[in-house]
C-alpha cells in the first residue's frame, strides 16, 4: 500500500479532532453476525427474513431501526458491499484485509493447515499485519468484544470481553462454573448425542455451544481488575451475586466496552473497538428449549421518537422451564436487528457523554448473509451482500447517504490503516482498498469489482455483470426491488458489448485467487516474510 502526497493530504483533511491532546479519531467497528443488507430498512428491500430465514414482506416482521437509519443517512452507506458467504472466512477477510488464497480460511470447516500439517494456520501467522497490529502501531488502545471463533493470543489486543460460544484459547478452561446453558456432545451407549446440560435431555438438532445470549459464557482479556490475563466472568462478588438467567451477553459486552472507552478517554488515548457482536446469529434457545426458535429473544426495547428505553429482563425458573414475565421478545432476526439499533443508540449516547461524538468514526457491517436465506450459499450475491455504514460526524467526509459503489469487507483494514496513519509495506499483499480517498474527496468510484468465496467456489461482480459460485452469470446493471432477483444471462448476444467486456475482465481476475485445490495449506517452510509497519509522520503546519 503506497503512501504519497495525496494520502498525507487526505489524512490531514480527515483528522479534524476537537480533543486537545488527541490527534487521531477513535474508531469503532461493530461487526454484526449473519445479517443480510435486506434486513435493514434503509436498504429498501421489499423482502426480508421471516421467523425461519425464509422470504416475507410482512411488516410485523420488519426491523425498526431509527438510529441505523439516521447514521446511514447523515453518514453514508454502501449500496453493494460484499463479504464471504460464511463467518470464519469473512472474519479472516476483515482482520487481515486479504482473501483466502493468502490466509487459507476457505470455509468454517475448510481451513488451511499450518506448516506442521496439524493445526489450522492462525491468521496472525499467515497475515502478520492484522487489524489489531495496525491499530496498535498507530497509537490506539485496542479492545475486542464478542464472538471470537479463533485462537486470540497472537492478535495482541490490549483488552477484551468475549462471549465466544466456545473457547478463545487452548489455555482456557473448558467448563463454566456459573452457567449450565451449554450443549455438549457426549457418548451414551456407544453413540454420540447432543445434550442440553441445563436439562440433561438430548437435543435433536443443533451443535455443541455455550450460550452467548442468556446466562452467557464470558471471558475477559487483560481486564485491569482481573487476576489473570484470560479470566472467566463473573469474577467478583458483586458480579457473581447479580449474574444469572436475566444476564444478557450483548449487554455484558457493551458494559465492558464502555468501561474501556471511559478509561481511554480519561487518559486522552485514541481507542479502537472491534465489536464482533453475536446479534443476528441464530442459537439454541435455552429459555425455550422445546420451542424450536431459530433466534432467541432479546430484552424488550421501545423508541419514543427521541430515545430508547429498555425493559429490565426478569427471568425465573430452572431445568428448561422458564418464565420471562413479558420482559423478553419473541423469536425473529428482526428483534436482533432492533436490539443492535438500541445498542448503537447507547454507543452514540456514550460518545456524546464523553465529548467524543465528533472525534469518532463508527463503522457498522456484517460478516455474511442471514441464516436460512443466504448464509453459506454461493448463488448470485445471496451469501455475500451485507450492510456497510460509515458514520463520522465532525470529520470532513464528502459523502452522505446511499453510495452506489462496490466495496468489500477487506476494505476496512486499509481504511483503518489510513485513519491511524499507518503505512502498510508495499511488498505486503492485501486485497482491500482504503475507502478514505472515496470518503474525503469528490471521487465518485471506489472499486471496479468485488469478490467473495466459499471453499473452491468463487463469486465476482462488477457494475454490469455478476458470476456466482455455480458459474452462472447475471445482469446487475439494474437494481431489483428485493436486492437479489437479477436476470440470468444465458445468451450473451442479448446484452451490451460493455457487459461482455466486463465479463472478460472479471474472468481474467479469478485465476489469481483460485488456489483452493492447488495451494490449500500454508507453505511447508511456514515463512511469511514481511517488512514492518510504519507510522506516517504528519507534517507540521
């Protein structure tokens, strides 16, 4: 990634902080889980997901997002942003700015082996300049909250609060003394069975998991009040006394995030928050174990036109029989999106309280499409089309509202590098492209094409045509009302010469990334030679 006079000029334009002793803006990335662009009303789809991930236009199942609408329209939102089709590869894309031909995470169950041929190749080994390393090099205090889905130790975040649904580290304990909301695989009468530890009963459908929603499994990283580097929470008398059935994982995450923000504001240190929320992801509903609910309910929230109020959860019961006393919503991804909207309102409220609202860049996006609709599907852009919203009041952004451009989740890392004033070495390959030039100038285009993947299946699109993982081509020159019903191209003589030209250009790009079968794993020598990151020195005025 080359730095020239233009980059330096853009950085000087962007950095208009009002905080006396802090030159760089804070950065918050809220990376939601399994949420298609169509789930957000601001994207204007006429169809969204029902209670099982199918299609519906029932307005009773539509998310209500006054805060997301506001920041998308006062900031900007990208009309066509892509990720991979499933979480692991998308998180790899976000954290490395690279595609699978480099980091080797092809699918959740298809990850390249490390040089020893045994373990998965960790992202910080395949791609040493991760999002965390870049933020720290830029002088940021760093915090990771929420879902991990990987070994965390090599990323070097300063602090964290994880609701992993599993383990974050080989060193972590495999049990949780405070929550029996777990599904575990046990061998009974010679057969493997999935057991709900809370009830002792077999679960017919699902997978091993620890709760990340109600009565969650929580781990803290380098918390200043903890006694060890990686520690289970609750970890003190007050927390233990109040922890229980009414404890909601996303609330716990945000509480620790806000504590971190307050401390860094007090020390006048710019902060980078990487919040990988579980909200949007389906899960076993421990409060209603026989219901078959796809999305467990959230605490009830209400919008009065200016602010949110939240009904305090009150859950009683035991052994699979619980009463929420009307304080928790029903199932449905729309309730998860609603709760994200509430949490974003809390973010904005906290930033205003700290006096950081005009000195913070807030990015909202998701890792892949909604479960039941597009997740793990390589058809058209069903699996890859996700929301991407950028909100930066107080910054000199030239874009506002809907932006009809192409962007990719890999673009977040080089964007953060630009904001942090960090130069990525020219000989270090990344696939992302910084959004800073587009956001801060009159530039009307960002990318010519975007790319997604799932195992050996490649998905690519430009402004006119799209090729999906099944080698089916679509005409994407017009935008369908449901964001997905693009006409298939079966006869190339019926489309323009520009369509055919773009098809040929896209086909010429694919071989570079088509390494699933030929370079699936890490190089045998395991050597990844990289030059160090550098801090860009701002010229004095």
